[in-house]
């Protein structure tokens, strides 16, 4: 989704830093290491989902297929 969003931003002529992502901006390496030590999945999608859950003000609706 981020790639599509970045393509649309560029198509609109809005300047954006190369290589920026939600994970790079919002991650806390210590927290993520704690999650992986607890044997939670360490792939990007799982980490991004966990970041959304832990930084949301309300209860995010996430459906795992």
C-alpha cells in the first residue's frame, strides 16, 4: 500500500523523501526486538500491523486472512 501511495504522491507532484516508510518513522527497535524474542513473527507486515495496533488511539479493525 505504501508503494501505491508513494506513486500517487509523485504523480501529483508532491515532493517526498526517497525510502521513507511507516516502519522507519514509527518503529521502536527495542520494542520490536522484545516482540521477536517472544517468538512473534518478524516479517514487515506483522511488524507494521503491530505498530498500528500499539500506536492507535482506538481499536483498529484488522482482519487476518
